[in-house]
């Protein structure tokens, strides 16, 4: 009978059956780290495997060369599983080391574990497809190849293009140090570059002829720091000076640039604060007789957590159990902790969840369902969650205490422990998706919850229509 | 013969004849210190004496109730002698003391010696008139009663109204610690208030609802301090926060105000810098979501020194000799210096002129003619000097080391030494004016020099036409 | 029987019996507004009435001439009722007006309704005393005359001196626009003056010789605004420039001063932030070659709300019912709202509680018990609440929308509506105190709750031992 | 007779004889641009040619691998000719182009014409040597190979090591757009890096845990901009942010760095201002709870112009005449001006000297001797000029309007016009040096003038003893 083939045990069995192939995919991606919007080889690897499994491929989704959708099946419901595969600059590192040892000096590396993320999601999609095939079950499963999570958010462009509009539920995960179903919301975010142009002059001979773009950058920052008192306490505004106008003190800086990130639990609030930041930039330009050009470089919506889906996912993870770490896994994790992680690292990674976990090396349990606070970070999964009920989990792939975006994470990215965490995530997503297929009530409840949450407000992409991913790619070069 | 009556000795004799009356006038003015634009009683005292001498009085010159012109004689040339009589806030002090002892707590006082200035100039005008009368000499002598030197410059309004247009030469002086003919230029200046309006809120409970006008004042100051690198080195911009928006930290300041002074050796340059300061104010308003209102509160032109007149005045002062200070004068000055003046005070008062004078208590000599540098300060005599050849002198009325705008100066303002300095100034102005009357060549040379200096540019008042002295009076209340 | 005399009805009757006398006291205090630490006549008026009622008076409590305790009765328990009577500068206003009309230009006024506060508390204490007398009941009632709530907190000094140590329960109230029992905590706060000394110079002639204390004040503010990003979101830091160094832009400011308030829900956190603010002040002094002197001018602890007492007080207020406003009360309130209150005022006064109350003119209901959030403001009742279980209520004395610290509040301070609110407060406090006397269980529960809340940490006064109220009084002069 | 061989015509002849060899050297250096302290191949090329001419080579002068002295002759006097050969980062450019066309993307280039400078000086030294040889004349000629003019000043280290102590006169030149003998002084300068270390944190999640080093850099800049009002008007302070702490707004910047340059016409004044800048840096660290490390990275003394030598050099340049530019030279210069230079560029290059030269394309004249003002720029020739009488000239090598440190200059660096300017400079230096050899009076006058100028103060190196060039090299890597 159909239900049997979608049962927890059946799905687990199908994930296990193909786990080795997708661990191998993850390891290949790990060795070819590609930056945001440039994940051409990584995408080719994913598509090759999914085409081989019979998925129909749509490329160039949302106008991005490295975004694609792979679909299998007919009829409804349609379940989406989201994958990512972009790496980070400057994090190249050899595998399994306990010291910083770049594989290529200055090269990119998978410092956020997206090699696992993309492959684990693909594994879930393929296992689910195999169940549909075996049972002749109606419904579609889609794998979303989402580029550039680290650089402004590929999913927001895909969402803007309507790529998630006909989904009934979506699932995602992230490699982490703990096992948990996410119940937190996140901040909506807007990213922008503020580019000031002034007039150069010799800073010793003719400073009065110069109009300093660096002055403008600094005065904008001063203005923003004054604004902090007068913005909602839960908003966040932070910046980097991404071009300080040159290294020579003796030239008045004719060009300078800062990059801002503005966040708030609500997109509209973030937009209000961002509008004030723009005014401050204009004020700084006025003060310095420079001109300013503002470029939106990204944005994402806050995550709307979906309790209906979370409850099912939690129950499945509870039944699946934690990754089966073995002695070698513990040994390496212990050594890494001794040599390359600080107590502060360990505390930072568990404090907000369960402080007693600081005594563990690898997480062999499951956190209880949380209370739905706001995580102050941001993710482009937020955009998907405004369109379709979405649930996410974290699984333990790395030693407790491993910070994100570090060589310590990269070096663990293709070890057995990471594979085990990835397989758990694939099982958690595939079993929950299977539950949605066999029990339409879950989707109905989840959709009702989403409608209540949005209050009927349709999804609105935080990235203005005139900004295209092409702009960003051009900029990055 | 006519010339005899205008000779140095004759003029000196006539000044001495009426010196006691005008020292008494000065002492009366000293006891009734009145602030800028409010010098009603002081003006009445001056007018009473000049009317008694037969001068024709024109009141309300330039739209100011405390500005007047007193004229005597017929035909040309017309010689102007400029007087002032406004006091300063908070400087009330008893006479002849060697410690700070306010006559009225917090009351005004003649901290710049304008009681002497106005009376000494009147004495010069009257002595000159007496010579004209005695000799039946053609020509007019005018006393200009100029209000509010300390607050934005009454002479600029009088100049704007054309009050100096038909003069052939003008003379002025200032009570000081040294005897000298002024050869320095001064800075043109523009004064303005920047008034910011925001929105109040409880600073602990609802700071995000507030828009701080004090933030705007501070950010404007930050912006101006950044501008300093990029303005001409010889410009000067300085400010006071004249309303910080209240004393309670727990209220977001809804209103705040700063007062700026912008100076440059050239009025046009000062205006350029001022235009940038205004942009910075607008930038600060934009940054803080407040609004700003800019009020010009005063302005004056740079002094155009006139060598033709200076040479004559210097020769006269050399012949007249220094004030005849006596033992009592020295004794008090010495005691004041011991008890109430610092070495820094003494150095500050002589360093730029002749450092060796620090060893003197009272100045019993005459400085040589200087080289025509720019003094960075400003005076509304500058406006007169753009219209008519003008010469000024300083005379020693106070102990060397006495700073301006202090109780130490007030306390000496009606002592015999001060009277002696004032009488010297009256003689220096009256004899030089007499030389202009007897020798038309001097005026021709002086006018040619002025024409050369201005290059034909007509006088332009630094105060915009829409700003009237009435505005300022209203504000001061 | 004893209990009868402490019943709600009996206490209400006794309050009503003496209400007129204490409304008259309140009106007298209203006409003699005295600033913090200077409430000599107000104290004399209170003491006269309480002595007349047989209370024993202790003066100079905590070293303050205007702090006193009035006690009646013997044995335990001991119930404290807290009163205040200080006014605010600049708020003098005639009664019952709908426009700003100072009774004395620039004079003080009861802008926070402390005339009502002190008299209403006294009324409660006297009514309770009358019940003790009538029934021969054991127990003590104390009235605490607490000075200077508006200026650094008299209660913190009284607490430091041990004045509340032997109390069993304490009650307080505040005149307001709504009727409610307070369940919110408040922020601990530290207040300080930062006094910078530099060196004066003529800002146009010798600016390089000056060291600007105003620059130091501004740079400290800039530094603090940069710190905001890096302090806990729930901390509050705000400031006023309380001496900007003079009104003349042409003098480099040799002295300048700012006043800071630092708050946090926890005193230790506030102290941490304050320590950073001090470092910033020192950094600003270093940057400007000025020196800084830091003076703590006040501090108060966060309020520990006590649910045991709140529940009793709420039930009593529910039974007593709202003030019986009549047509004339509504008429004036309506007119004031039309002419002198804005929609924003109205919203601000009800938004955090019950937005639907914006449609009311006077509050004729009772807010439900709240959930115990943190109110970001601060009060020196916090210090009392760390020592003894304390409960507070607000009662409607003023038109909805009336902001605190405004002439609009002063003008209503002696009207019939204000009296009605005050009488309600007296009843709420006296009946709840009576319940504590007849039911020892309440006090036991309240004390256990307090112990749990503090976790055994003893009360620690936020004002350092070396700071005395005398310092502040001296400063204020 | 000996004098004949040192005559202007003889020296000119000898320069012309070897000009082609040294133009070829200059062109080779142009093709191998090496950055400061890394000029190994350039030095090898120079040494090879000078050894071939019989010069004795001393390497590693002042502890720098790329500093050397090449000496020829015996006895006194000893004449030094100074050369430089370091290039600038990022200015790689093909030759003879009228648009920006990097030869190697991002590579270095001779943007200050030091390929010409080093070779032209070597040409002068060799021609002088040839004259000494031919005439058997007593005296020594030295070529100083001075590294790193663009990075903190190699000559200051050489001066500190005593390399110029036994010289009798020194000559230098710089490729430019005009022909002139330099009579201006220059500013003493101190360069330093301010390195701030704080603590990283996620800027959205835990900003209160971060301590921003970028905040410290910005607050230091704010503090310095406030200091500007209170430092001498002729001092100069400017900065670049040389490490802004990363490109990611979402990480609190744990490290950041700025580079400052402090200048004044007098070294002691520069040191005073620099001490204040250091205090400001410490203040910024205190404000932000970061730490700061200050590294002096260079310094140079002000130039003491020597009129005795200038007069001789001017007369020689007048007699030699301007470079003989031909039609092709003008044609290219005209095209470059049309396509790649702005009117502002042209004005900037001639305004301070002779505004009428804006109508010329190449300078075919000689500027009159100037009046000895202070040029606000700085050069390490200043250090030499404190030890030995020194004279410098500029010669026209580039189109009028060519700014320094641009591709427009690089592209002209090996064209015939540049060679012609270089040959003129070699002649100006060699003839003037020859005059010193034949007329000991010149050296006596020059030395007396230098003694008068320094007032007996010995040379003091602006770089502290503990800073070595090795430090800088290490840093640059």
C-alpha cells in the first residue's frame, strides 16, 4: 500500500541507499569551492546527478546562470527542497587539519558547509522521488538549486521571479554543531553600497581644493551612530568601509565607499530605517560637497516559522535519532577543540540553546522545540517562507564550538562526521515531506498558519525590481 | 590766519579745554552700562551734550533707535568721527578694585571700554567744531553714534543705509593698553544662528520616537570640523552652542541652536565658506530628520587700512606724546598686575607688537607704524573703511596685560589713567582731522589709495537686506 | 470586632471623612512649588498636619533637611506610605487654563503632580491611623516624606541610611491619566555630570592656543553614540549639555559640562555601561588636552514588582471603583484636549496600555493587571522595593493625553478631577495596608516573593557613599 | 688649464657624450618598476654602469639593501649627486598611450619619473668624473643611490647613518613639467601607522560583545578633525584608512588601521602636533575598549634652501637653455592634453608659478628665481639639506598639466621629451658642481648660509633610532 512506501522506515532506507553517492557529490563540491554567482561547475555536478535520476531541469531561474530547478513527478502536492552551493573568499584549507593550512593561499573555501547543504538536499529529493516512483504516487518533488546565499541572496531573486509560487511546502537545512528543528524567526535585511565621489587634491599642498569622499563615508557613519538612539531597539544597522579611497594619506580621497546592512524583524521597519540611512548618506554628501550613489546589493525577508511543519519534522528527527558518531569522529573533534577552538567559541555555539552542551564534543542528542524568538541574523530562506510553508533543521556536522566562516569549519567539511550530519538532515527533510504527501491535512494546517501570519499581505521582494543579479556579478568582478 | 587755528597746538588746547566735561560723560556712561541696541540713556547723554554744542542731530540712523549722527558746519570737506557706547553682559564690577567684585550680581559692564570710546570721539568732534567756529572755517564735522558694536555691528547697518557715503575721511579709536596707529587689516565676518527643530520624546521610554535637535547641532559641528581641512588656512570658523535644548537628559531635545562666526580676510571668501557651513547645517538636519532655520545675525567687512591718513596720524601722535601717567596711576596698575593679571595675560597683550613691553606697567611710548598684516579679529569699522578713507588708533588706557571683556578692564574704566588715554585719542583724531581740513591733498591721496585698494568694487554690506536690526533686538529679549 | 474597622468600607469611610482637609493641603502645596531639596515650606505644612494627628516626627532623615518620617502606633507590622512634594523649574502656570499662562514668568510649578502625591499619601496614612486608634489595633503606620524625586532621588539616600529597613510593606502611588495597579519593573539608573576644563583663547586670533572644553563635550557624545551599537539593546544612555561654555563663538570654550543618565533593567549592567561612559569621557579629555571631573549626581534601583501586594491592591481598586468625574470635569478636560493636547499626546498616553482608551476624555475604568514588563523609565521607589515589598498604583487625576512635565498638567493640579483621583489613590493604599494588618499571610507571601526576586542579594545603593545630598544642593545653587 | 675642463661648455659636452647610455639606463629602469625598498634590479643596473666608469661602490648604506654610494676621486671638495629609482604600486602603463592601458593589471609603474631621476643624476656624476679625470683635478664626486623616496624616505636613514656628513655640496633634481631652480622650503613630516585591535562579534546577533577597531579608527579621525581648529594654521595632518577591518558589514571589525602624515615647516612643531595625534589615538582606544599600537613609518626634515648654490645653478640653467623639444614631442603632448588631461590639471600644474604658462604645451623657458616660500609638500632631500648645502632643480620632462602619480606621467616616462628634460637636469647639476670645484668661494658662502639657517642646531633625524628600514620592509610584505 502507498502509505507504506512513504513511511519513516521506508524513506530512511531510501536515503541510506544513495547516501554514499551524495556524500561523494558533497566532497567533490568541497574540492571546487566557487564564489557566489560563479558556481558553474558545482551546478553542473548537481544537474548531472539529478538528470541521471530523471529530474526535469529548468535553468537560469530568476535570471541567474547558477540557479536551477530540478523537478520530478506529476500532480499535486508539490514539495520543494532547497539547496545551496556557494563558497566564501579566503577560506581555502586542507581537510582534517588542526591548524590553519590553506590549500591555496587566499583561495575560496566552503566555510559555511554549503557543499553539504546542496548535496544533502539533493539526497532528500532523490530519496523522495524514489519513493514516488516505487509507489506510483501522485505529487511532485522539486530540488531548488539556489546560488549566492552568501552574497545578497539568490532565493530572493528566485522568489521575485515566482519560482516558489506553486509550491505546497518547502524544506531546508543547514550544517551546524547541534541537532534541532528551527523555530526562530530571523531579521529581514537590506544591503546597500554607498559610493561617494569628491575631488582629489594634494593633502599637504592644496587641501582646500579637495573634497574628501572619505570624509563623507566617515560623516555618514557618525550620523548613523547618532541615529542608533532614535531607532527601534530591535533594529540592526552595521557597516564596513569597503573602499577607503586609497592608501596614501597625502591625497585627498576622491572616491570612497561603504557597505551597509540594515535589519529588523519586519521588512517594512527595515525599509523605514534604511530610508533614514539613505538620508544620512545624502546629508554626508551635502556636508562634504561630494555626491553619493546608493546601490541596493541585496535583501531578504524575515523567516515566518511554521509550527505545523516543525512539529512533524521534530517528531521525525526524534524517531530517526542523532548521527551515529564513532570513536574516530570524537577523537578528531576533541583534538580540534584542544588545539584550535577556544572556550569562548564553545560557549558562543551553545549558550543561546543549552549551556550544558558545552561539556559535549559532538552533539548526540536533539534540542527540544524552541519558543519562536527572533534570531537577529538573516537568511534568504525568509523569502521562501513568505510564499510557502517552510521548515528548516540544523544537524550536527561539526565539533561543538566550531564557528561559521572559519578554516576550522572548512577542515571538517568532508570528514565522516559531516557526512553523518548531512544524512540525518536528508532523512529529516525527506520523511517530513513524505508525511505531507500522505497526509494533506498537514499542508492545509501549514497554509492556514502562513495565511494567519502574513495577515493576507502578499510576498514583497526586498530587492527593488531594477536591481538584477547581473548588476551584482558585474560589481564583484 | 585760518591755518593757525587748525594747528596741532591749537587743537590740543581746545581738546584740553573741554576734556573734563567729556571725562565726566564717560564716567556717567560707565555707571549706566547698556547692552547692544538698548543704549537709550547713553545716547540721550551724548545727544544732550552735542546739541548743547550746536550740533544738528539725526536720529534713528539705519533704522536703529540708538544710532544717530550729530553734524556741525557747512560745505566740504566732511569729516566723520565714530563713537560707540554699548556694554557687555555679566561684567558689572566696582571701580578701582583688585579683585572681582560685581556692582550688581550678573549685571552688564563696560568690559570693552566703550564709555571712553564714545566720549573721547565726542570730545574730538567738539574740539574740531570749536576750531571751525573760531576760524570761520568751511567744512563739516560729524559725530557718528554707533550702537551695538558688540552684537553684530551697528556700523554695517548705518553703512547699508548710506550714512557714510558723503564723508571725506573718518577717524576712530579704541581704548587699549598700548599707544599705536593701526595699520592692520582685519577679517571680514559673518555671524549666524542655526536653529534646529526636532521632536521631543522620553529618552528612556521612547527614544525612537524622538528626533534630536541637539544631535543636529552636534553633527553640524562634526561636519564643520571635517570641513576645516578643506577650507583656506586663513579662514576662521568658530561656534558656540547657544541653546542645548534643555538641562534634562531624559527628554530628547526638540529644539537646539548654535551660533557661528565665519571670517576671512576677504568678504567673498567668507561668504563662500559660510555657504558651505549652511550646507553642512542642512546635511545635519537631513541626517536627524529635523529642520533648520538659518538667521544671519551680523556681519562686517574687512578693514582697508589707509596709509595716507595713518602717516599723518602717526606724526601727530609722535608730536603729542604719550599719556602723562603719574605715580598713582602706576601704583594701581602695578597692584592690579600683581594680584589680578597673569604672566600669560601680559605676554598676550604685547607679544604680537613688542615683546620687550612686558617689562612695562603702563605704556609711555608709541609703537612704530606696522607693516599692514591681517589681524584675524573683526570690527564694523571695516564697513566704514570700504566707503571712506579711515584711520584708527589705540591709546593706553589700561594696565599692560589687561584682557578685553574682563572685570579687570571694567574696574579701570573710570580711573584717571583711562581718562588720560582717552584725551590722547581725542587729540590724535582731532589733529589729524584738522590736517585734512587744512590740506586737501591728504584727502585726495587717501581717496586715491582707497580706490586702488577696492579696485573699483563698491561697498557691499555683508548683512542681507532682509535682516534688520529690529530682528536682532527682538531676538535678544 | 477588630476586623470590621479595617474593612474596605470602614477605610473608605475614614478616607472620605478627612479628604477635604488633605485636598486643601494639596492645593496649598500647589501654590508654593518648591524645587528638589528646597521643599522647606511644603514639609512644614505636612508635618503640621501629621503632628496634629498625633504622629511622631523624625526629621533630617538620610541627612536631608526636607526628608522626614511621621510614625503612629506600636508593635508590628509596620506599614510605610511614601509621599513626595517637589516641583519642577520653569513650569509656573495659572490653574484651570487652556493656554500657557505662567503665574510667575520662569517660576517653578507642580508639573508632575507631587502636590497630590504627598497629600494623598498623607491622607491614606491618617485614615489608617484613625482605624488603628478606633480599634486599638496593634501595628505602626508611617508616612515617609521623600524629597527631590525629580533630582536624583531622595529615597535612595533614605534607603542608604536604613530608613526602610524595618518596614513590612510599603505603598506608593502617582497621579496619572489612567487607573491601574503597576506591575512593571523599571530601569536602574545612574546620573552624572562630566565637567571638562580646557584653556580659553580668542577663536579668531589664537585658536591654536585654546583647548576647547566644548570640543571635549562633543567628542564624548560622539564616542557614546558609537558605543550604542556595542551595548546591550535594553540599556539606555542619554545626555544633555548643561553648560556649553558660553554664548560667544569668538572665545574657545574653557569650561563645559554635560549631564548623563545611564539606565538598565539591572543595576550591575547599568554600572558596567556607566564605567564605559566614563572611559569615553577620559578619552575625550585626552583627545582635546582638557581635563575631566566626573560627579555622580544620583541613582536609583530598578523596581521589583510584588505580585502578592498587587493582587490585593487590584482587588481593592476594583471594588472601590473609578473616580466619580462629573459634567464639569469632563467639560474642562474636553476643552483642554481640543485646545492644548495633540492626537500624538493622546496616543502616547494610552498606546502602551489600551489603545481604545484614546476615545475617552477621562478614565472611568480600571486597567487589568499587566504582565510585568520593564518600563524603561526610572524611579527611586525602586530602592524601597529592594528592601521591603512595595506596591504602587496610578490614578486618573488628569485628562487623557496630558503629558508629564508640562503646563497642561500643572493647570489641572488643583481642580476637582485631580482631587477625585487623589482620594481614590488614598483609598487604594489605605485599604491594601489595612488588609496587610488584618491578614499577616499577605506580608509573609510578599516577603517570600521579594526574597526569591533578589536571590538573597542585599540592597546596594546606586549612589556611592562619598556623594551626599548636600553636594547636590550646593551644586544646584 | 684646469679651469677649462670644468667650464660650462666642457661639461655640457661631456654630458652629451654619454647621454644616450644613461637614457638607455632610464628606459631599462622604466621597464622594471620596483617598489620602495625592493629596488634590487634597478640598483644592480646603476652599480654595473658606475663600476664600469671606475666608481668605488659602498653597499647597504644606512642598513638598506638598496641604498649605495658610488665614489670617484681623491681629496676635497666632495660633491654629492642624489639619485632615486623606486616606483609606485598600481600604475603599470604602456608607453606613449593617450588612454589608460596597464602593461600589467595592477602592477607597479614609474609614476613619479624616478627612472629618469636616478639615471639623470648618474649621468651628471659620470660627466663630472670624466672632467676630473681629463684634468687630473682634485676632488671627489659621489653618486648617492637613495631608495624608497615614496615610502618614508631612504635619505633620512642614510642621513641618520652619517652618509652625507663629509659632503661639501649636494645636488638633486626632479622630473617635472616646468624648468626651474627650486627656492622653496618644504614641510618636515612624520608618518605613522595607528593599529587598533578590538574584538569580533556577529554585528546583528551579538553586537554588544564586539569592540570595534573600525570605530576606533573613525573616532580617532573625528578627534583629529576637531584638533584642526586648535593647531597652527600652517601645520598639516592627513590620513588614509589603510585597513578598514574587512568587507563584511556583519562582523564587528576586530582590527583596523590608519596611516597618518603630520607636517609643519619646522620639525619640532611637527613633533608637537604628532604627540597630540597620538593622544587622540589613545583616546579613541579608551573610548572603544580597543588597544592601539603606533608605528612610526617615516619622517623627513624640511628643506633648507641654499641661495648661494641656487644662484649659480640658475645662471647655468639660463645659459644652457631649455630642452630642445621638436614637433613630434609637441604633437604627442598636445594629443595627451586633448584626450587625457583636464583644464584643472593644467591650471594645477602652473597656477602657483606662472598662470600664463597654461597656454603652453611643453615648457620651453626657465622660471625666474622664486622668493623662498614654503612648499607644503615634503621630501627626504630635506634631511640632506640640513647637513650639507643642497640645491635642486626641476626640468620639463612631461606635458604641462601632467599630474604626478598618474598613468599619464608613466606613459611619457621613456619618450624623447623625457630624455631631453633629463639631459638638461644632468647638465644643470654637473655644471654647478663643476663651479663648486673651480671656485671654493661658492662652497664657503653656501656653508656659511647653512650655518646661519640652522643657527647651529645639528641635524636631528625625524625617525626614532628604534625604527629601522627593515621594519618597514617587513610591513610592506
